């Protein structure tokens, strides 16, 4: 499976189990010191250090495995990563930048949401979905900020009710505000229905008197 923005968590999760089982996590963090390439043997001769060869074999295998999980579109960004630690550093840096971009886009979306023609429950659910997405990215949205976002996207006919909510002595919970707005929507819908039916009732009454 190629590593992209959608499966980084599964690679980090399932992959970390494999790394732990083989005691390879320290290769990713760079906490294992690289052994000297050569050593002096008991005869005083300079020979290749077997510990260095074992280290390089493990590190190369781990780096190759990491690169095999990366999508072809991203591979050019890893051409200069020659160790497992270097590959992993680029992976975490890349997805940290992607996460930051995602959070910024979600915050902009939250500030731009409008109720429009949606019924109140649908609008409130849209706000909740964006807030939940931000939470999943590690960006907490305080309840008061969610309330402000909800009120900001309401049309003009809700202004008087918004004033009531914002001047309440005790800070209302998001659940209370949501319930109030659903009730207000019901009242406004009922008022509009009564207003629309009034001319028809007058017309019927006039027709009855003429007869």
C-alpha cells in the first residue's frame, strides 16, 4: 500500500508494531550510534567492522521498506534520503505540513459556513462535522467557538434571537443553543405559514360575503 495522506495513520500504527517486534524503532529516531566502519583486530590490522556492516544492512532494509510504502508521486522528494532516519524524518515533516494545511482549510471552512436554505438540524450538523474533523487533526474547537461559528452563519431573521443568546447571564452550552435555534426555526416557519395563509383566508371570507 502506497503511503499518502489517507493511510499515514495505518502505516504509523501497524508499521510500528513490526518495527517494535524487530527492535528497529531506534533506527528511525537515529538514537543508535553508527558503528565505526573499520576496527583494528587483535593482530593490529585494520579490518571491516562487522557491527557496521550489520547496522548498514538493517538500516538499508528499513529504508527500502519505508520507501516501498510511499506513492510514486512523492518519491522524488526522498531522493536525498539515504538512511532510514532520513526517510522517516521527511515522512513526518511532509505529513506535518499537510496536516497544517488541512487544519487551515477546515478553519476557513468553519468561518465561512452559512445556513442558507438548509434546515437548522442540517446546518448544525455541517458545523459539527467540520469541528469533528478539526478535532481529528488535533485542533480543539472550544464550545464557545462552535457557538460563535453557528451564530455567525445565521440569516438576518435570527438577529433578535442571537441577541438573546449572546446576552444570557450564564454561558449556554452548545446543546442548549442548538435546541433554542431549532425551536426558533419552528416558530419562524409557523409565522411564515400563517402570514402566507392570511390573504387566502381573507379572500375566502370576502367571497363568502359576496355570495
